[in-house]
């Protein structure tokens, strides 16, 4: 194998595939990046068994292939080499089957290659079940849902995000059983039937790769995996096997009161009120609606002290004495995910779930369970 490639282009693509590199694995070969050069293209592949990423470089102006071949290089060291060198072009070649030579200006590196025959065969095949989506919509889905997934492996299905499509509607739901984020899209054309649960960690990694632009993205669903095709990147993740819980009846429709706030003001007030709860994993604050329409947000920590914040809402549908307690982290995560400048919290009772909506987030609902406090 022998090729010459633009250093910046190579580094950019290595940055993409590095997100799938294994650090702890029973298969040492998965700590490597597979490099294939043929048909006027360079393919870079990395996998950790959860996600696999491949990029295809075929810009004839920036890559020249002189000899085809396949090699697996130690990923960590190869990326550091390319990151540190300052040459405009990198000359990459192999000899004696397992030695890699990297030349860049006056720098000369050699790397011992990993056993390429041990690298697993990874198929990035298309599926008949494919969704075409604007990349901005996908980034919005990820940002507004993945934070609500469970961090515990006790119920693995809750560590993923549910994608269900039928007719022209795609519904995306994440929950850890204490909170829920639900977003939907209405398409101009009919979606294929989809019922899949994608690991939230995979979606977060994908979100770090895709840009805020108008480039469309293809999502191919198969029984055990989902493949995202974006620009020259193939991002593949396994799906979580199992049945996602039915949440259709969890979101309330009748409310005791609905209170509208300026988004930034309520965020700042909750953050101040929860200053002393930062050392408490529960981060519980109390929220009280007074008869004069003012809102009191308070927290108490025996070891440190107490905080009280007063907020004047923009509107209140029904003034009554009302008190509820909940996790400040959960409500901050939910509110910060919203694009609206004004948000409304809809309460159903002091120990019943409440939801958060926004005028600019008509297809998004955030639900939080309160906690019982003395």
C-alpha cells in the first residue's frame, strides 16, 4: 500500500472515526484503525462493537493512490502522529506486511501494524427501510431527548431512545422512568414503519460528528442496527433489543394550573435555588405558588443552609395555593432543551407528573415526576 494525502483532510477524517475506537476490549485489533486504499479511494474504519464508523476519502486533488492495500494501524498513536506533524501532505506506505512508514517533510515515523486478518468484517449495507431527514431535525431530536435516558444498566431498554414511525409521523421518546422527553416530526411523505431503540450514547456521538447545515442524512434501519449516511461518513450503531415501555397514557391533558415563565429567568432562579443541593444527588427543590401569583423556589441543606428565590410569572391560569417538590437537575435539563423564549409548566397535582411546553416547541413535551417531601 502506498498513497499521499492532504494532512488536514486525513486528520479531519481520523477525528470522525476515532469516536468508535475501543479503549478496553478483549479484541486488541479494535484499538486500531483499518485503512484500505483502492479504486481511487481511501477508507478509514473504526469499531468498538457498539458503533462502527467509516469515512471514504476520494478527492483526487488531495489524495493520490500509488498502490492498493489494507492495513490496521494502532489508532491512538496514528492519530497523534498526524495531529503533531505540520506538513501539508503525508506519505503513507507499508512494507514487510506489518510495518507502516509515515513521511511528512523531515519527519519519519514507523509503526508496527496490527493483524489485519483479525479485524472483524463490518458491513455498512443499506436497508430497504430508510428515512431521509434534514440534519438539523436530527440534531434537534438528539439534543431534546437523549438527556432523559437512564444511566443505569438495570433496565437496558431505558438507556436508549425509541424511534417509532407510522404513516407521516415519527415519534421519538426517551425516559428513565422519572422523566420523559417526547418529540415528533410530521413528514410531507409517508414514513416506512419503524420501531427501533437506539442507544443514547450512540446518538450523542453522532451528534458530535454532524454539523448544523442543510446536508440531508439517510437513516437505514435493519433488525439489529441503524446506519446513518452523512456526507462521506457511515455511522452504524447496534439497536437495543427489547420492548420499549408504552408511555402513551403518561402525559396528562387536564391541569390544575398552567404557569408561563420567561425561560432565562426561571433557569437562573432555579440554578440559584439549587446552589446548595449540588452536593446532593437528588437536587430537590420546592416550588410554591402563592395567592398573590408569586412563585417561591426554595431548597434546604442541613449542612450548608437554605435558599429562597421569588419569581413573578408571565401568566397563571389558575391561582391557588400549591406546593410541589422535584429534581432541579431534571427540570433544568428539560427547560434548557427547549428553543422557546417562554415556557409553560402545566401542573396536575402536588404528587402527580407535570409537563413543560413552549410556544416554539409545539412538537416537544417534557414530563417530570415530582417527589414526596415532608
